[in-house]
């Protein structure tokens, strides 16, 4: 199970956080800092996995943005890595050639996409199309609030 | 550069804002709010420091609060505020003020607003917040909505916004939604159920059959995504209770098959692999279900193989992840070895990959394979070594994990040293904890020998600054050392810790005071505890000089304020122990420092330490008592309270009672059985004081507040006896003298009444573990409950290994070359070399690989005993066999022939094949007899040409002539004279019990005459061979010293009185089996030593005796010649005896006078000649002047004959000149004159010894 997901910029600035396991606010900011240090300082070409406390950290860098996932030790790291990639692919489709800027200014949209993808710490949707369609429908409703029924 | 990166986008926005804002206005109704958000993001992006960011957010929060408080703000404005609030929260700031507004937002009609509300709540609300109940209403509404999007958003929110209390409110509705028309809703509903299950635990499933059915129904959902969500639930369930879903195995298998076959819609294909997430979850599920379940596992093999092959079609991460998961599953379920071996080539692809991620996965796969099929790992040793040295910490760690898992008896040494190396380098706390646990576990399990164990654990203790080590393993160390019979081990550990102690303090001396404190602070408490215990317990092994050094150093340590109180109490204990020994040595110097220490500790915070210091202070007045309380090396002795202490007390009080006419003492158990006793006590309490006393015995009134609570109950029971007998003199009057004997301190201090009764083995700190039974085996510590599980497996191992061995002995051609350890290693090397092509190998790495992978390639890890067996058989092939007649024949004289050696080989082959089976032993022995014949004939032939000496020598040593005649074999007798025949007759008379068969081959064996276990020749039935060595008519002169006696074996030796000229003596070495069962494979070796040359009467010159089997009540003897090479103090002959997993070291102490003997009388000229030649002159001056008679007296009292049995005194020129020595090697000459003794020897050490001896004698005389 995934315990949390962090998006950090190369400067260590938080771009997005999603916590699936209960942590206090203090813990959250401490973890973010701790993991940020570990991940950002890691030389390239080493493997993308880190052991941290009783968890495992899996991260991948896309341009200037680090996608970091913390999961159980029993989880399969490679597939988590693929999950990150999957998320990025969907973001890319949605924003059309996504960049850090898109995520900064539309971070709530990123949350919506993430909610479709990951539920309760498990990956729930592997189809890009389904996710995108759902989000598109929600966006459509936003523009036309009166229109309640949209066909899938 | 970093700031510009984040800055650029904002510039970009600013430059474009003029263009973009109008479009935003079009799409969004309120662009100004958007601009507020952009402003915030931009400011945060530009902030250079944490403080600046903090300031911006604070301002923003105030702004947000203000906007929330405005009642007229539009929904859109509120929504934007919430988004800004989320942003603040994301950066780590508390935003409790907005929660209610978010909650209100969820009630909104607009789905976007609703969603924003839910998002805010699910992100910002802490776990189990009170607002969760407030959210029930709006979420329920959402679930009931007609719009599936609204339902979806409610369900999404539910995954976060439900807790135990609110679940019942949703449960039925969610279960209803599981059969919703839209798959997306079904999927989310299933996920929400999963979440509920996690929160509620098993109760939810058990309560609700409907739910259970629903879950199973979802497995068959026509939409794969719903099924995939359901699999997550089952995966979770499988970790908790396998039984409830074990019947679903065929379903899961068929689902996996369908997924792997690609039956899913195209949208589920990810990078060519069909729904890898689902596959992996299914594989995990199967591995949980198939673990230890043969039937379930058999279902899986086929589909697993299929999945494996499918995953290899696409060489990408998704494919590899499925590959790994399949391997992992294969090794977790009941293993199918051929299947696993077929995976190996795929692993090599992972390991040889350039990317560390894949290497990491290769190592991970190996780690899971190593538990099932350790030998498969061998081919990858170089890859593993490479990743061990990788710069990638993660990869390295995984490789260490692999090492840990592949440890066996062979490679424990190098692996542990690697782990410790890693331990030292590592800075990570969690890693250190893990490594410590691993190292101690390995050491307990696989420790090759005790010395190694002591080394490893003490190193860990020394390094372990943050107390990571489990205290148990430290106490295990103490247990090991104390239960070890071998004095060398104790000495070794003493030396080890002593050097550490010196080191610490030396370092401190070099540094300033400040550093000193820091350094001592750095010393782990646990280390100090163990160190002080060992140093105090075994200081007696060394001279007093050590003792006082330790004493002072420990006192220094006590000064350290940073130590824990418990550690101080350990040190104090050690100091008390040391002082008890010093008391014996009458060292008053330390007394004063002890006093100071005690007085200081009396004010200690720790009650234990106070108590001890009081005790010690009192005890110091009675040095004899102190040494009784702290006896030397008595840690493992059982304290026999019942017989010694109680009985003596009881007897004593009985005596007292009789004298005073009181009623008799009734033992505790008898009293308890009489129900009237209570009444009696009550009614007679005034008139009968003794009853009163009894009552007190049960429920002692604790006079002293400071009585130590930690003291064992048994001691508490004892307390009143001394207390009340002392305090209540009327009741049980004890005169002063007896009080002193039993409890000295009664009169002085009540506190100390505990002391004399306290148990020396359970030294008052009850922290020290008390050994109850033997918990150590060769395999390590098995005392812990957790470890006892391991034991049966291990005890089985040798058996299995034995079987293996037997198999391997049978035709070698049919088996794979894996049979031989070395060969196999080489093979692996070769394989690997050919596999990896032109890989250039570093010889160091190669060595490392051989070290680490030692024994891994074996199909099963070999136990120590097994390896010993192997060694033995191979060495037997090279040397002549043991226990055959040959051993007694000095082959150097008879020149062995090819005939002989082939016979030997035959014997050996037999030996090997039959593995010392008893029946086959007889076979062997028959062979031996045949070989005797041939040998004899050989000798006979040789005899014609050679001198007679060999024959007589043979005859001397061989009793086999007689044996042959028993068998009615026509002996090819060489010197078969009447005398021998007589012996033979005697033999039969002596040993009617012995069957001929045992007699035949047992000329090296004796039997006991009667049931006696005292080693004495009188108790043996002597056979002719022995009779030749010793004088039968004068058996009294042969005293046998027992050096080892336990339940199964007695070892002793007897020194023969005859001395030869070259400082050589002969001893008869005796090993007797006093147990009931036959002991096989007794291996006895003499350790080489600078002082002695030992020669066994055996054809080969190796210093070992090997007895293939020693039957019960048989006695094996062996003649050993010992030659003195060098003179020194404490010349001991050390030897090791190994049998039945036991490994004991024995010591025979010798005195020089055992070796020295009188030379032929030398005349004055010779004496003078020697006197001039010898250089090592020593003079002892007499302090007083003696007259002649006095000098004679002195010489008589010195009694040089006592020291050196045969001395030769010459009287020349009014000077008494004595010459002793032996052979040509060691000679000592004395000259006695009026005021001194001068002596000279030809050996420096010899002079030293004599000097000391004389000096001591003289001093005692004066």
C-alpha cells in the first residue's frame, strides 16, 4: 500500500502532497524535509529505491520535478515506479505536454486526477482514457452546472 | 540557478498575463480571485528563505480568515479561498479555521464546489476529527444522488472521511452501490469497502455474511477494474486469515491465467503487459495462499510458469516487475525446484543489466531464491560481490541482506566481518538496528567456535554506542564464558577485555580532561558491564599485578558521572569480587580506596548501589567471609541451599532448642499441612513464644526500610532467621560465636543481615542471568524460546548431511561434480568465467567470493561435525589407518611395503563406505587381522636381513601374538615364547567376560575389573602389552591422575617412573568410556608446544590418537613419549579431545623434576669443567651468617631431594657442591658456602626456575 505521495521541485519546494496513512502535521513536514534531502542529493544513475524507516521510497525525476512515493517494504518497487510513470503520462495527456508550471497553478486538478488514479493507497485505474474522460466530464459540468447528466 | 528555475515560470506568466487574463475572465466568473491565487503562488515561488515563506503564508492565512468571515462572499470566491487554503496546508501550516467552510461547501449543489469541499476536507482534516460526523449528512446525500459523478465524488471522499464510528451510517448504502450500473461507481464502492475493512478489522467480514458474498460476487464482475479492486481486498484478507479464502485459489489462478493470456480489454494493456498491477496483486495473493500448502501450490505451478514466460515478452519495467513477483511467489509457495532453476537465466539478465534498478531486482530475486535453493546462487557470486562494492547504498544493503540469508557454517566468518564493516560505516540508525540483530542472530546460529563468538559479540558491544544490542546477547556471552570448561577461553576473554580496558584509559591519559569525559561517555554501558564482570570473575587466572591494575581502573570508571546507575552497580559488584580476592592476598592498600568509594556510593541515587556499599563496608571487616561469599570462578556452580545452608541452620537451631528445652522445630511443609496451626498460633501467641517466632518466619516484619526489593524470595525467607535469632535472643538464643558464623553483622546493622545469606552466584544485583541448564550447544545458544524452534532442525541437519555423505560416497561417476565442495567451487568459477565471457576478475574479489560463497553451493549446508567427518576420511586416505595394528608398529623400523599400504587403503575404503557402522567395524577388524598376518610375514622376511631389534620392539609393543592364538590362527610368531603363552592364559582367566572378537582387535583396550570409576591399574584387567610396560607386582607406584571426568568419559594419565637420559618421560594415556553407550570417533590431539616434543607410539608421527569406537566400560590406553625441549614456568601439555560434538581441551601440568634425573656421578674435574663452561650464574646471599651446623640444617631443610628427586651431592674443599640435571640437556651445579649459594646452569630458564625456588624456600626457612 502507498502511504504517501510527494511532488517536490528540484529546489525542494513542495508541489503536491497526498497522504494515505495518518500522520500528524509535524510528522508530515519532517518527513517531507527528510525525504527531500535523501532524494534530491542522490546522485543520478543509482537505483530509484531507498529504504527509509520501515518503508520504502521510490522516486523518479521528470524534468525539474521529483515524484516520490512511499510504500510498504513488501511492495514491488518496479511496479510502483511504473505507477508514477502512469500518473505522469495521464497528467501529460490532460495538460498537453505537462510542465511544472501546469502543476503549480492547477494543483487542485492534479489532485482530482490523482484521486481517480489512486484510491486509499491502491492504484485503481489503469486506463488513461477512463481517467481522462471522467475528468473531462467534471470539467464540462463546471462550465455548465445546469447540465446534470452526461453520458460516459 | 535553482531560484531562477522556479522564478522563470512566473516571469513567463507575468509577461503573458495581459494576454491570458481576458481568457480567464471568459471561462471563470471571477478572475480577480484567481489572481489572488497566482499572487500567492508567485510570492512563494520567489521567496528565498524559509522565514520569508513563513511570513507570506501567515499573511495569506489572515487574508483567508478575513474572506471567510465575510458572509456575502460568493460560492466561487469561497471555492478559490479553499484552494488557497489547501495550498497553505500543503506547505505544512494548520488551517483549522477553514474546516467548517469546507464542510458547508460539500452541501452545495454545484458539483465542482462540492468536490472542492470534499477535497479540502480529505486533505486537511486530521484523522478522527470531530467534523467527520458532521460530514455524514452531506456524504449520504451524495451517495443517494442520481448523478453518478456526484456519487463518485462522495465515494472518493469516503475513502478518507470515514472512521470507525461513522462506518455503520454508510455501510449499507455502499454495499448497495457495489451492484450499481456504472462500473466506475462499483469500483469505487469496492474500494470504499476495502477501506472500511481496514478500519474495522476482521469484525466486519465475520459479522456480515452478506458482505462476504458481495465481495466474492465482485470477483466475477464483468468489468476488470472492479475485479481488480476486489483483488486488493482479498490480498489484504490473505495476510490475516488464509483459511477463509483458501477455497478461492482455483478462481485466482484462472483470473491470473486470463490476465496473462491477454483476455482483458485493450485499455488495460500497459506498455505491452496486461494490467501488471493486477497481475502483481494476484501473484502476491497466491504466494500468501500457497505458503506451506502443497495442494494449493500444485494448482499454481503451471500458471506461474506461463506468467513468467509472458512477462519476458516485453523487456521493460512492467515486465520485470511481474517477472520478479513470479519468482518471489515461486519461492514462497511450496517450492518446485526445477521451475525455480529455470528462472535462473532470467535473473542473470537482471543482474547483468546496466541499470541499478534491475540489478537491485536481480539481488532481490536471489535473496528469495537462496532460502529454497542455495546452490543456485553460486553461479552469480561475482555479480553479488560487485553489487556489494557498489557505490549505491540501496543496492549494497540489499546485497548484505542476501549475504545474511545465505550464511552457513562455512562462510559465517567472512560474512560477519563484512556485516560488521558495514555496521561501522553506516550512519543510519535503522540500518544499524537491523544489522545488529542480524549479526547476533548469525553468531548464535552458526558460530564456528567459542573464541570467534566471543570476539564478534565483544566487538559489537564495544562499538555499540547507542545500545542497539539486545542485552540478552550480552548475557549470553557471559553464560558462554562461564559455562566453558576450557580455561583458555576464559583466559582469552579476560585478555581481550583487559586490553580494551587498558586502551581506553591510555587514550584518556593522552587527552585533556574534557576529552577524557567524552571518551568514557562514548563507551557503551553494556560493554562496561560485561567488561567489569569478566575482568573481576577471571582475574584470578592472572597475577596480582593485573588484579590491582583492574581494581584501580574500575575505581576510576566509577568516578564517571555519566554512567548509568545499573552499570555502576555492575562495576561495584566487580570491585567487591576483586576485593574479595585481594583480601585473600592481604592487600591493605586497596582497602582505603574501597572505603572512600563505599562512602561515596552510600549517597548514591540508586538504592541498589547504596545497599551494596553498605554491605561491602561491613564485609571488609571480615576478609575471610568475603572470599567465601565471592568464591573464585563459581558462577556456574549450583548453590545448594537445601543441603548446606538450610541443614546447617536447622541443625544449629535444633541444637539450641535442645539445650534450652524448647519444642522442636517443625519444617515448613509439615506445618502447612496442619490446619490447626493458625489457631494455635493465635491462642498461644502470648504464652508460647516459639509459635510467635514461627509466625514471624512466615511473615517477617521488615524492620529495615532499605531492604532490597530485588533480592530473591528465597533470600527473604532466610532473612528472619538471622534477624530474629539475633534480635530476639530469648527465643532462639545464639551465642556470639555462632552468630558470627551464620550472620556476622546482626549486632552491627540490620541492613547487613542480608549479606551473609546472599547467594554468591546470584550476586545481589539480580540482573545477572542465572544459568539453569546447559543452553549452549556447538550450534550456539539455544536457551531462548524463540531459538528452540531452530534446534530440532539443526539437530536433524547432521543426519541428513550424513545421508548425503553416504550417497556421495557411492559411485562418484554417476553423480554430478557438485559432490565435492572444492570441485564445485572451481566448477562454479569456471562456469561463471565462461558465462560472463571476458570478464576480468580481480583476484581479491575471487578470494572474497570463495570466502563468502563457501559451502553455499552444497545442496545442504554442512554442519561442523559433518565437515569434520569429511576431513577425517580424506586424511585417512593419506595416512595409515587408525586403530589398526600398524599403529603400534614403528614403521620407520620395519619399512612399510606396498602390501601394507594397499591394505590400509582397503581398510579406509571400508571405513568410508560403512561410516563406522558397528557391524562393519568388525569387518574392518577382520581385515586388520589379515593385514597383521601379512605385516608379520613382511617383518619376518625383513627380519632375516634386519637386526633383531625390530622384532623385540614389535614384541614389546604387540600383544597381538596372544590374540592370534586365541583365534586359533596359526600365529606366525616371531618371538612367541612361553612367557607370552602364559600371559595369554592369564588374559583369559582375567577376562572371562570378553568375547574373543573384542579381544582380537583390542590390544589397545583394557576392561574394568569391577564397577569402579577410579582410575587405577588395580582396577583394570591388564593385558600382556600393558604388563610389559608396567610392573605388575608393584602397582602402587603407578598413580593415575584424572584430568577429565564427565558423564561419558574419563581421561587420565600415569607417568612411568623410568626416565631416560634425554629428558624424556613416558606416560600412559588412558581414555575410558564410563557411559552406557559406545562413543565413536574420539579424536585426541596433543597441541604442539614450545616446551615438549610428544611422540606417540604410532606409525605416523602425527600427534593425534583416533579411536574409531570405544565401547562402554572399555578403557583405551596409549603410550606417549614426552621430551622436554625447553624449560619454563608452568609447563603444561595441552591437548584437545573431540567426541560426539564435544570439544574439550585438557591440560597435563608438569614439573621440571618430572624430567630431570641424576646424571652419573661426576668427579671433581668434571664439575670444575662444567663450572667454567656454564654461564648462567646466580647467587643467593644469606642475610644472616650461619655456622656450619646451621648451614647443614638449611641444606637439610631446603631438602633439595624434594625438589629434584635425584641430586648428587659432592663434597669438595669444605664446600658443598651439588650437581643435578639430566641427560646432557639440563645441568645445574651448586656451590654452598657460608654466606651464599652459587649455582650455575646451562640454560637461562632453568636458572630462573631454580633461583625462584630456592629463594622461596630460603625465605620460608628464615
